[in-house]
């Protein structure tokens, strides 16, 4: 599963040919959540509240890039790195 971003101890990954709806996986301190890209929101799993808030903020800022990476991964193309939350 390619890593597309990393910030503040949070790792963001996407799977090749993952199931719909478009989403990504975020891990932090042993917890993992699947986060829907549009609209941004928790799809499954869990993260500590502060980590989840940071992931949602980051995803809201990078929604177009996340959707493009979803398209790339479903076309057997490698994803692009996305800037971390600063």
C-alpha cells in the first residue's frame, strides 16, 4: 500500500484497486481509520479525536489531489506524494 503523505506521526496510504467509495487509510499510534474523500468523513475504523481532526483538515485541503491519486491507483499508475499538514 503506497504511502502518500506523513505528518505529525500520522501516515496516509492508499491501496491499488481498493473498494468504493474513494477513500484513504490513516494510521496513528497503532490506530487505523478509513477516510472518505468526498465528502471528507470517517468511513470506518477509528483514530484519537485530535488525530482524526488533523486528518480531516488535511484531506479537506487536498481533496482534488486525493481524488486524482484514487484515479491513478485504479489505472495501475503510481500515486503522487501529497504535501503534509503544516
